[in-house]
C-alpha cells in the first residue's frame, strides 16, 4: 500500500507570509480524501506540494518513505497524477486518442498495447465518440474526464485533482465523481480532491481535511467532521442542506446522523413507517 | 538615470541597436557592449539583471556559435553573438519604464495609439507566453516524462509536439484579449486624450542630443 506523508510541512511565497503552516497528513492509496477550505486557505498550494511542483520550505514530504526533494518531477509523475483546475493547460496533442496515448508513448509502451489501452480507457470514461476530436473542442465536463483519463491510463498510485467539479452542471458533476469513486474502489488509486464545494463530499469521500488559514482545522472521518459543529461555525463555512437537516433530526429526534439523501430518506421512511 | 524620460531611454536603445546592426567591426561592437552594460547598470542600479539575462541566453549563444562556425566562420559567430548581447542588454533599460509611460512616449513620436498599445501588449505577452510554456512543460512532466533523461532526438520531437499547442494557446489568448479590449471601448473614439503627460527635462534634452550626435559621429568615422 502506497502512502503520501506530509510531516510538519510549511510553505511561503514570500518569507513573511506562510501560506501553509506545519501541516501533517498521511494519505493512503485506498483513501478518497477531500481537502476542503475557503478561497485563499492554501488548498492549491497544498496540491502543488503534494504533486511535487513546490517543495516544502520546512518539514518533509515523503512518497512511500522517500523524500520528495530526492525525486524528480518526471519520476513523481509516474506515481502521482495531477489534474489542474484549468484542464486546458494539460492538453498538448490534437486529438483525444493521442492525448491519452501521449504518456504511454513516452514510456515506450508497445504500439498494439497502447491502442488496446486507449480503447479501454475511452470506453471507461465514455469518450469513445470523441476519440478523433480536438481536446479543446470538448465540453467542460468531457475535458475534465479526459484530463482524469490521461492520468488513469498511466496507472499512478494517487491522483490529485484541483477543483474537479468547478464549472460542471449537476449531471456532469455526478458523472465525474462516480468515475473518481470507481477509480478509487476498483483500481485502488488514491484520490485527493481539493475543493470548496462540500455538497458532494459526504457522499463520495472517505476522509476529510479542513484547511483554514494555512493549517488543518480538522482531519479524519467525514461523519465525525460534520458532527463537530464548532469547526464549521468557527470557519463560517456553510454546510450542505442535507447535513443541516440530518443534524437537526439527529439532535431533536435522535435519528441516526445521515450523510446523504438516500440514507436520510430511508431512515425517515423507517421511522414514519413505525 | 531611472527617472529619465522614456523617449530618452528609447533614443539610447535605438542608437545602440542601430549601430550594432549597421557595423560588424569586432572592436566597435566590444565598445558598444561596454557602453550598453554601463548604461544599463546605471539605469537599473544593479548588474544582477544583466547576469541573469546572459545566463538564460547561453544555450542560444552556444547553438549560434556552433552553427555559424560550421556554416560561416568563427568571426561571424562572434559578431552575431555580440550583437544579440548588446541589443538584449540595452533593451533592459526599458524595464525601468512603466507601460503607460512607454505608450505615451510612442504616441508623442506620432505613432498611432493602436500600434503603441500593441507594442506594449506584445512585450507583456512575452511573459505570458513564458508562463504558458512553463505550465506545458510541467504538465508533460506530470505525465511521467523525465525531460532531462530524454535523448536529444526525443527531446527535439517532444519540443516540436509542444510548440503547436503553445502557439495555438497564445493566439487564442490574443484573440480573447482583443475582444476584452474592444469590450472596454479601446477604439470607441478616434481621438484619445490623456491625463498623464510626459515632460522632457534638461537632462533628457542633453542626453538625447549627445546620443544622436555620438551615433552620427560613429557612423561617419566607420563608413
């Protein structure tokens, strides 16, 4: 099992102002982490540290026990995939087919194997009908799926995604998150999603870290996080409606605390049925 | 020197660049290089920028030296490199001028506003282009490609494959910028007025006159 470890990591763009302060975090390849925080809380900086683009100023970042300073970005890219917020920046070929094959070609994989893998990946991410299209002609949702597909094809141990649901409608958001969950559970790829959108977190992620002022205000199980009301109150972070309703029902009628709509409906049916 | 009028700075740069392009005498070019280093150092107030630009350009110098020595002669390679260095170093003087003042300077020389603005945007665009290139190379590395470990042939193939999307992205950015400028009324009226006005001081007149005089003298002596 692979592991990413941040040990007392700090980072600053200029000496006086630390953007990331003494963060310690262990991420396993079986986890689906959501790193949540408001604008300016240091989420993207943390993502860039996790992907090796930035090196910590203080502390250590270990990838399977190896210090990030001793690993080149290209080497790190074989273990960690990064989907940037603006996925357009990640495309540099003229078709979806070529885009997915790019990483494999550079690893000198056999042509027949590349063709087979690309076909599989296109099917997996429902992008077959766009295989000849230019990546920049795809819709926002399809582009994001393609960006993830380009990473998944390389079979990394982790994929870090910066705001993957930003700009997506409800349907595409659901589609994208379903893919991520599938990748996490079937392919055993650790997923780390950087987001400010809490709506989907409770239904998809298994672990949560809440970033505030460059530090971690909470890290651990999702259920416990949502039960600790004070954290969210202090951060002035509005919780999803479903969590608010569920919490009120849990508090007033001692109903089990539910994290998603389906389980809440099920619980209500059970109680009302009585 | 930093407070000089942008027109004075432009005159100095134009004179140095013109002399550099007109003549290919080694000792003259060395003299021009010395003057450009001195002037840039005094204007910027530090030699670090000069060292940095030379550091960044050395792969270009090396490739020029090899190519020109093979296909022309060593002296041609040397003069070409000297010319590039002089123009690059003297152009650094402009980094001490704000883009607004730069436009004003060009306008006062009767250059149409659209063209002056285009020149300013183009200089800024170079930095954007550099950032784009950085992002692209980063994205390539994040796909597990170790650029440093690639063979020269593979590296060239990779760079060629990245060039097209880079140019495409730059053109698409330029197109979007043009729309944004039109939307903010860039050419709403044929004549523009400016609150900010440039005023030439005595030192500017003296420096401009002496630069032009020196340039003319050098041309006459060396022709």
